[in-house]
C-alpha cells in the first residue's frame, strides 16, 4: 500500500461494526488480541457505557492500524456503532510510543470522584459486584466491574462506604481481606442489620466468644497466617468461611470446627429462622 501524502488529521467518527471490520483488515502490526479485553469492552458498549473520552484509533499514513484493535474488535463483537476520535496519517514509528502508560484503576476513578479510602472502596465494590452477579467471589479479570458498573453499584449501595470503615477496623485488629469483609458486612446488614454489626464487632475484639461459637473459629482462622508461614489466606476461602459463620450464628448453631470445601459450592447468605 502506498503512503498517504495527506497531512495528519484527527476527527470524531461514527464507527459501525462494518467500518470497524474494514479498519481491522489493515491490522498487520499489533500485539496479540486479548479476547477477555474485547468481551469487557463489548459488554460496556452493549450496556450503553461507552463514552467519547478522547482515546484515539490511530492509523498510519499507509493505512495500517497502529492502535485500537481491541476497541474495533469490540465494536464488531457488540454490533454497536460508537463515536470515537480517529487520528490518521501517523508515521509507523508512532506505534512504538503507544500504550506505555498505566491503565487507570477503579481506585483512581473513585479518588477522582472524591470518595475517601478509594483503594479499600474499590476492593469492596469488586467483591460486591462479583458476589451479586456470580454468586461467588473470585478475582478473575473477566468478572470485574467496569468503572461505570462500579459507580452505578455504589450509587444504589451507599452503605458500602460505612462497611469499608467497619472492615478497616477489623483488618487493623486481626488482618484479613478488607474488600471481602466490607462487602459481606454490607450484605449481612441487608439480612439482619443488628446481627451484622454484632458479628463484625465481635470479629474485631473477640469478646465473649465460647469455643463452640463459629465466629471464634473464623477469627482464629484469620489471625492464623500471622504465625503460620505455610498458610495461604485466600480471600475466596475467607469469604466462604465468613458466610458460613454468619449463617450458623443466625441459626444459633455451635460447631467444633469451621471449614470449607470446594465440593460444597460457594455458600449463600441465609436469613435467620422466622425472618424473611
């Protein structure tokens, strides 16, 4: 393909799936395509979350695609037409300077929005989103919320900010995954507000917990990694034990041990008997 003698230009264009597919035909010099990222962007487009934000599709002076393959693939995958900035006429060497910065994290977005303790709040939103949508807690990138999803979730669950404060107090006292504790404190409150507050207060201070109390076993489990170098405190596992302990206390059942096996399936939060 001959070089384009026209000068460099930048303009806002409407890219349909057909037009995006045409641009992708000139994608001969790019990174390996990550379908996980394509699905993430495609989902955002289908939900109407895509915004014109100044990010560009970059095209060389010979027509070769230099940057934007994931966004273009997402347009094709989603079937949605979007508006985006397209820069044309760039030299091929411009590709060497693309994507050298760090992608903005959810915590960065929350901080810019003025929320306090943004890192902890981002962790809590990640857990809450996964728990609400997947009925479990994991850390796969494919199940993480977009910034728009996280902000929308926070807008309808503002009590999560208070739950972060509760969780920070607990983790300062005994350790443990703050995002998990914050999200679960918030979800436990939806079942029984007073029981949730009592559960985390006792998890924090360990006061008046008999040996058969599942909360005592949970507390010992969370504290254990401080003195056991071979023990892995996996958030998924701690979350399952926390839910099991809360359920057992809701039914006033004592236990000799508290454990979780993957064969059980990830537990759901149960209401106390006689409540709805």
